[in-house]
């Protein structure tokens, strides 16, 4: 059994959400079982932005519910998508003429729940459309979107879509804004140690001592293959090269560069890796206009990080940097 400060393993998800909304009661609330919403609801003439995913990745996804970001997070059990009925329940809560935009990370369980819930919603006249994030690079440069998993790139997507929705953009305009960002976004993960499942202490895969895996998935799923642990600079160089081949930024382009710690890697290490990644981009004449070093989507005590590179248009920059949000874990990162 993993060493965790928990009670009954079966109650992890509801108890963590109860504690979370107690701490941030001015910003978030529980509207139903495992359904986190804004404490102050958005006007119903504006599109609602909803996302879903399993617990165990805190602060994602519920940490980004708030004004200027998500209206609602639908939470599944640890590392598991919420069921279609729970998601449908949330869609019913947010039924409005302006519609609902559902942001789905490309994982089989999330996709299945989203598709089934949207079918149920259509039967009762709920206007809901989906945007699927697929920023993971482990499937290879130029891989088809359906083969690329959703990773921590969902968080800047929440910020962009949430800010645009607050501005009053309609659902089709939001999809255009989001897909334009989606097509120039790439994330590459590296793991140097594995997480344990907090309910049973099990690990999903093996990672030998002294080895890393670039491209490992959210819970330890296989990626690009094992290699020896090397320096921060060498790791950054390899990862940035792959990301640049996918995103294809050129001198003069504006980009965002985030590094997401996934649980057990120190901010000291993250900052050292970020330093080299930033240097590579700026030496190529690329403008890093939005940068962050933070834990935005974790995997329990897994060690490693996700490096996120996105090419930004002027409106994306405005939504990311100039529009405020009170989502509890975005306020830690700036506006």
C-alpha cells in the first residue's frame, strides 16, 4: 500500500473535492456528486465551458474552474474518466441557448463518456459541441491527431476558451479560436520515476534505475522508449528539438513555453530545464511571450515533467496574458 494521507480508499475523490471547495468557497462549489462549478455562475447568454477527467491529477482539472476559465469540471475516480451519466447530469445543469463547449482530452475513456453524454444531451435539446485536445508528441512527429493523447496543454486551452467565452464569443467562434491554438500546440513528457495508484499502491509500468522515458503517458503508459538519464541541458535539447519539429516556429514567431511538473520533480530542476529550453528558442529568434514553471497537471508522486510549446496568434496572447481569471490554481500563475 502506498504511503498516503487518506482515509477509506474508496472515498478519495469525493473527500478531496469536498476539501478543495471548502478551501476556495468564494471561487468554486459542488453542484452535484463530483461536479465542481464556479461559485458565481456565468451569465446564461454566454457559452459554458466544461471539461472532464479522472482525479489524481490535481490541481487539474478542477483547479481551473473559475471566472475566465472553466464553468464546470466533471470528475471521475482516480485515473478514470467519469461516467457518461455523470457528465450528462452536468450538461443538463448548464443547458442554455448559447450552448456548451465540452473540452475533452484525447483518452479513450474520456472520449467514450463525452460521446455518449453528447448523444443523451442531443435527445433533450441541449446544444453541446466538443473540442478535443491532442497535444502529446509521443506518437511521433506529424502523427494523426487521433493517435495523440491529451496532456497538460489542456490548461492553456481552458484559459483561452474561458476568456473568449467571457468576452461573448459564440460557440462556433470559440471552436475556431480553440482549434487554431490546438493545431500549433505540442507537449512532450519525460518520466524518471513512476507513480503509484493511491487506492492500491500499484504502479502501471516499470522504469529501471538510471533510466528515463521520453514520451511516457499520463499514468505511466508507454511512450518513446527508454534512454539513460542525462543532464538537464541535454534533456531539454532533445525535447525542444522534437517539439519544434512539430510546432514549426520560425524566427519572429510568438510562442508560449510552459513546463509542468508532474508530482515529484523539484521546482529547482524544472527551472534548470526551462532555462535551456528558453535559450534554444530565443537563440533561434523565437519570442517566448508567455512562460510558466508550475505544477498544473500532476500524476501523484511520479517524477519528471511535461514541456509544452505552442505557437500563438495575437488573440491567443491576449486571452492568456491580459484577461483575468479567479480559478484557484490559475491565480497562482499570474492573471
